[in-house]
C-alpha cells in the first residue's frame, strides 16, 4: 500500500477513481444479469435496483467525485490538492454504497435507508469541499457554473433517494413509492447530475484535447438553460402526473441533444490531432448515441413508441452507454492511470512515455471500446424491442469490455507495482 501511495501523481482523489475502475466489472456483470429482465419485466425489481445503483453510484458518481476533486481546482485557476476531508468523504461513500447495495440484495428497505443517509452525508461533504473553493477562484466560466449546478443536483438526487428509502421503510407518503418519486429521482439524477456534468466538463476539456476554441463557449449557455428547465418540467410533471409537462421536458432534452451534437461535430472537424486517440473514439460514440436518444424521445413524443419501454431503454443507454463511455474515454487523459500503465505494466521509462507515437491508443483499449460500445448498444436495442436474447447478448459483451478495460486501466499496473514492492522487501 505504501508503494501505491508513493506513485507519481497520487492524491487522495485517486481512491475514488481506483474504486470506480475496480467496480466496473461488477457493474458489467450486473448489466449482464439484469438485461434480460429489463427486456421482459418491470424495471423496479430488487436486482435491477441493485444494478442501477451500483452503476450510478459505485461507477459513475465515484468516478465523477474523484475527477472533480482534481479537475475543479484547475477549472477555477487555483492549485489545491484534496486533503483529509476527501478521505472522510470516501469512507462515508464506500460505507453508504455497501449498505445500499446490501439492502437491495437483502430486499431490506431499512438497510437501503441507512446506507442512503450515510451516502448523503458524504455527498454533502463533497459539495461543501467544492463550493468552498469558489471564493478563491482566479477565473470563472460557464463550465464551472454547469459543474456547480450538477453537483447541487447530485445532492438533491441523493437526498430524494433517502426520502424515498425512509418512506419505503416507514411509510408516510405513499405517492413517493409510485412514479412521482421515481420520476423526480430519475430527472434530477440522469439529466441534472450526469447529463449536465458530462456536458459542462466536455466544454472545458475538449478545447484542450482538440485545439478548437468555440466562440463564447459555443452553445453551452443554451444547453445549461435547456437542461435545467427540462429538469424543472419533468419534476413538476412527476409530482402532478401531468403528461403535457413531461412531454415538454422530454422535448427540451431532445433539443439539447441536437444542439450538443452540433458542437461536438465542430470540435471533431477542427481537431488538430491526427494520431489515433481512443478518447476521440468514445466522444464519436457519444455523439452517435445522443442522436439515437433524440430519435427515441421523438418517437415517444409522436406516439410511435411505448413510454415504459422507451424509458427503460433510454435509462439503460444513458448509464451503460453515454455516461460510461464518457468516463472510459476521459480516463485515458485526465488521470495518471494511463501513465502508470505504460510505466509499470509495460515497463517504459518516464522519458519514453511522452515519446510514444499514439499514447492514448493502447491496443487493449480497442477491444474494450468495441465490446463496451457494441455491447451496451445491443442491450439497449434489445430492451427497446423486447428481445431478451439480444439484450442478454449485449449485456455479456458489455461485461467482457468492462473486464478488459479494468485490467488495462487498473489491475495490470497495480499488479506490477505490488510485485515490484514485494521483490524489494524480500530478504537477500
């Protein structure tokens, strides 16, 4: 463990990222486990709820929290490493996640509620640690505003989840257990937290990766407005059971998707980099899937697609596709993991790594890309069509991609570091 802590680039944000990468195969296995049921049954069974929260919390949110501990100070133009409060937050998040998942697997709402309270406390500490940096900022921009709005939605989403779990264990508002409660939770979490975060961070990172600067942050101002108004409409629609407001919210999300893809294409067309880059591959996949999700939304709006099946397919595609691809692609660049892979698993020196012709294109990553992108896309299609065999096949392919990705970005270099440490400790 000391050897791991002594790695170049290590900070107290890394445990979040390392945990998420190691959780990814478990999430992949959960996807394979529930894909068939999603294509044939209710999206609210105990196993599906467990798989959903393993992905949203253990994979997506853990990665986002670790990345923001490192990225947010840079966005503000200040130099600040996460301190011991981040380690406390990590402990709260891990304990809370364990209890939540155990509660779903044990079919015990009390455990879910207890874990939710602890996890919410960790999220509250996380939001505080980010917000307290703002007064010390040296620069400001729309991506920063979008990140702050997204983490506030994370706090709301976690708090609403706690309220639902407590109501499940100690019933006091039956409506929260119906689609009203689920609708608020999903809108705030999927659109307000994940959607807004990925969009905002991309407008900060893509100009640096592609060398393309869009005038005035491109369409980000309009995107933030569309996303936040859509969440408001979807929340009100869920609470009042008003289909018209729900259609308005979905229409705004679809419009945001079209506007976002337009700016993504502007980044790609002007990109200066000509060497192969897996990060760019994942962003192309995100652009294509965004248009697919827009098509699903329009199909539901004109009455050509059934609402529950569209919601299940879209929710799965966002979590196992859109959000997962954004994370998998960005981890090649915004964390030290890839450098550790080259230095320890591949044995290259610190001088050799920057001289690689295509450092963001390890061959194993191509396998992970094909399996993860193809698998989650097939599974989402199977869920939409009600084809359990297709959904299951896609789920298992996604699981295989998750295993390859985790070996590349986590296990391979960790094993090499630990072996090196054990050799040094052997008596001569």
